[in-house]
């Protein structure tokens, strides 16, 4: 019994000391610790559509279409559970997922594709792309603790990510929110 208690104490201590698995936001690739930078939980209806119930999922942007009643677009990303090759299967960890863009008509959702294709290949109406970009910036500012903190993250990434560019809609949304994008290439 003493061995079990000691082993459990050791495992808990290791878990407490373990570094958090970093995530990246799906549009700008800003790295963050999901334990400290908080985003709203993704709604279950969109996770069911993608069969992604396992893991921890976050809502990075949402746009309610003004032109089509009851239609919304959501940008979701998160941490997926990783399973070992054991029988029965058990979770051995978690890793970041690229995320997805979904179109929801009422409670029916369908996945359109990965977030980095949102600006050109998914066939989204331009007003939806602009709406998602605007909401994403608002959520990033809140999650990162304000404009100054987000600006620092953007500046750090711009200096480290040579050749990385931001799509025009995202750049305009960042600038409209008062963020300086001089260090970035925009498309």
C-alpha cells in the first residue's frame, strides 16, 4: 500500500511539474499556453458535426450571417486526445489540432475545411470571411489580456517568422482594432 501511495505521489508531482502543451491560434499561429490564455469553449453542436467530442476545443471566431437567416460560421481549434496502442485503448496525452471552419444552419453543422484556407479556398462569402476575421481579432485581444499584450505577441512572431504573411482581411481586422501591422507582410 505504501508503494502505491508513493507511486501516485510521484506521478502527481511529475504531472504538476510537466510543461503545458502549447497551442497555436489557427489564423496567426500565435503560440500560447491554453492554461493561461483562455478562449471560449466550442459549442457541442459543431463538435458533433466533426466527430471531435474527444479533447478540449475552443471557439476562435464566430460570425452570424446577416444575409442568410439562421446561418453562422465558426472557427474552432483545440487539443485532441491521443490514444495508445493498447487494448482497451486509453488516452496517453493530447496534441494541438489544426482546427476547422464550420457552417451551421440552425443546429445542423458541416465542416468546410481548415482555417488557413478560409481566406481563399473554402468558398466562404467575403462578408463571412471579414466577419470571422473581425471576431477572431476581438477574441484574441481578450484572450491575450489586451491590445498591448497581443501587440507584443504579434511583434515577436513577426520578427521570428520571416516570410510569413497575413491575409488582407485579417490584416485589416487587426488594424481596425488598433494593432500595428508594419512588421508584417500582408496579402
